[in-house]
């Protein structure tokens, strides 16, 4: 699964996604969380909660409406973490 | 019981106390708003809405994801003498297109003169409202509503007091049932709301006193959150904690943290929430929780699993949770909200499974027979009655399963501008709930439903919507789809999609496409996809699919031969 071109945001997100999924999945950036990976709306919010805790960010409500793919959620947390003061990124 | 009051009268009374609402938003930000301040904000918004020319009884749709904004907007609409129509915000409505289509239908069907929303939501919704894309919905957009945000309503002339309304005036249009194509708006008067809320908080209900603290993460566009938690708190003028449902779903522990931190004594949630807490709150978190003041842990809005509640009680006992606090309940939007409460903890009736299914009788199990466990949902409130009747509307003896009907001052006026469905639902003053159950020792037990609605995690899905979503999936035969739920008395609904395939369709691809489409449009997982040849689904002479017959044949194993 280790992808040399992926940064820690992508690696950690993929790891968390794989842990939360009820079935074996291959969460590449283009995969849609609900349609491709079989997440229901509850699991998507569980994922967001885990990512927020892990990266110490808060995903805005309107972003939740637009996030469909793995890549989009990775981009979202990367942007939020980079903007946060004292960010280790 | 107190003299019945309108919502604004109750808010004015609450404003005379030092108490109020603490809001906890999706990101954990908290804000304490005394009822006094909420009343002032409501009068300001109400004044601005009146200045725009809206008149008593006009409908105003409200879709605001932030809970403090929703609550302020809601009471502002009410203070203006207008009728709020709460809508589900997009974050929890599956995808944006479904949200827009569904909301546009409701806005059209309610002839809303205005939509109170946010700058974030407006661009998602406005195009669908302006250009309804569904020719099959004649009710859509007869009036073109104006869009407002709370910010845009600041600084207008404020009302000295909320507009006086009478108990017979319409208080609320609650669109919780009905498919997207045919939305059904439950019409409730202030009298209905007052009857139900006073029943909930009164001595035969929860016996709410000034020392109680309510804590809720329930969505406010839904009856249990809006009426059961928010309005009940305002009518009893107690301290309330209103938490974002997004926060709860992200971190279920946030609900229990709030109960612990703010001394919550009353909180309601559907079965799945208790399950979620047990699964996702770590045992290491237990020692930081004090749930000893939680005296009413209500459970309703979806089938109640006794095992879930028992496991929750066991798991959280070290945090001071008492299993006697659990309060199974039964209710529906058409009855304002609550119909029965079962006091004294979870009481289970263990009945013979075979005789329940075959003979529609609930007889206590004898050794060896397979059994199902059904939770006692309790007794109706003073001034209200509940009966179980047969097809001819004749009351059935105890332990015979039939249709649950209810009567009393909490029963809705009808479905907004839907006289035919209203007539079928309100018979001789009795509300036909669509649920099946039986009475035993004067208590109600709920064990199924006659309507086609599918319930998952407290949310209702309509087979017609899901079937419509599947109609243009590649490989699906023309009107060759039926979706239904297999209901279980002690477990979640199982969703089945029967799909007639076109010649040459690749079955593995089609099954995945069906699941994918339902997930995309409804955020729902289909449990079983049945692919069948054209002609499998039973139809009426006019060619309409017969859903219940399809389900019956599926259950009997005779659908696909």
C-alpha cells in the first residue's frame, strides 16, 4: 500500500480509511468515499472526526457538503493543517 | 397541566427566568444564550421579516446548518407570526443534488414565501428552487420565494413583542414523511404543539422541574429534536444544551461529555445512537464521565433493540449511568411527536416468533420455541388514547397484533393541501399511524409497520425515491425496480432492491451500479440486490409495480424461481 509519492496526509488518511472500513478497500485518491468505498453518511462523519483529531484541524461544515473523494478529503485536511498556526507541516 | 400556550408565549415566560440554551456547534465552539436574549433576537428577526411584507400564516422554509442560527431563525419566524418549514441541511442529506431537489420540492409544496438560510447553503439550493427540474411535481414553485440570511435581517425594525397567535393557528409544517415526488407536510397548530409538549414535560410524562437540564444533539429539522427537546425545554424553561448532530456523529463521546459536564438529566436519541456510543466511546474515557444525573435516557424514532439498551447500560454503569433511566418511547410526526412513554426502564416481552408471524398474536414464549423480544413502549398521555384495531377498525383484544391508531389533542390537522391522503390517515378522529403493534397489560408494544417507509438510523427513506433513483441505471429494465425493507422487530431494517435486468446486462456490474446509485443519492446501503428477468415483479393491470406483493413473494421465496 505504501506509495512513495504520497505525503503524510495521504498516507495517514489512507490508513485511517482502511481501519474504519468494514470491508477490504483500496482507497486511491480518485475513489469516492460513499459510491466506491461503501462508506455510509455515518462513517463519513466518523472519518472526519478521526482526521480532525489526528491532524488537529476542524473541517468546516460547508466543506463536508463538497467532499466526495479520498483526494478531496486529503486536500482539505492538508490545507487546514498548513493554515493552522504552529503547524508541524 | 399548564394553560396551553403558543410557542412565543412559552418563550416569553422562559425569558422571565435566568435560564437559557447553551449551543455547542460542530467544531465544539460553545455559546450560552439566555432565553431573554433569544427572545430579543427573535423579535429583531421577526420585525425584519414583517418589514419585508410577510403576513401572518405565510410559510418560511428554514435551512441553517449551525444550530444557534437555526434556533434563532426558528423563533424569529414564529415571532413574526409566520409558519416555519424546517429543512434538512445539505451536510446530512446525501449528496448536494438530492438535497437541492428534495428541498425545492418541499419549498414548492409549502408555497413558502421565503427561505431563511446561510450564504453557504443558498447557492446550493437557489438554482433548484428557481428552476425545478421535475415536471412530475406540479406543486413546485407556484410562488418564487425570496432568500434571506440572518445577517441580512439584522438592523431592521424590531418587534416590541412577538405577534400574538391563537392556539388554532398553524404553528409548524413538518415535512418528515412522504416521498420526494409527493412531499407530505404535517400541519400542527399551536394547540397541537402545546398538548404534546405539556404531555411530555408534565407529571404523566417526564415530570420536568426547574432543576432539570436537557441535552440534545438531535437534528432540529426533525420532530424529536425540535419538539421533544428544544420546545419541551423552552416550555418548561429549563437549562438546555443543544449540540450539533454533526459533532455527535463525528465524536459520539461529545454527547456524553455534555451530559457529564452540564449535569444533563434529560436526553433522547434513537437506538443507533446508544449503539454508536457503546462502540465508539473508549473504556478509558469512562472515568472522565459522570452520568449519574441522567434520569431520563429516552429512546425512540426507530425500532428499539433491547440488547442495544442493555449493553449501553452495562457499559456506562461505571460512569454512574442507571438502567432505570432508559425510557423507551413511541411517537410520530403526525401526533406532533410523542404517543407513549414507558417508565421504569426497559421491559421486554418475549413472544413466540412463529405465532407472531403466522397468527398475528403475541403469546409469551414457551420453552423451546423460537422467540422475539419486543420492548414495552408504555401508555398514552392523559386526554389521549391509543388502540390496536383490525382492518375493519374494530378494536382487538390484548396480545392481538393490528394497526396502531391514536386520538387526542396532539393529532395533526392533516397533511398540507393533501385532502386524499389526510382522509386516509385521519379516520373518525383517529390517526392511523401506519405502525403495527399490540396491547398487553394496558401497554403498547410496537412490532412492525404497514407503510412502505424504510427506517435507518432514525431517518426515513421512501421506496419510491429509491426506485426513481435506480430507474436510469444502465441495464435496468423500464420501471423494473422495486425497493422495500424487511422489517425486524428486534433489529434494523434490511433493504432489498429487486431489479429486472435488460437482456445482455452484466450482472456483477449491475449489482454494483445499483448499490452505488443508492449510496450516492440517498447515502443508504442496500443489503441485498436481487437481479431478475423482466416480468418477475408483480404489477397492476395498469402496469404499476406492486411493492408489498413483491415483498411478500420475496419473503415466501417465490419471487424468483
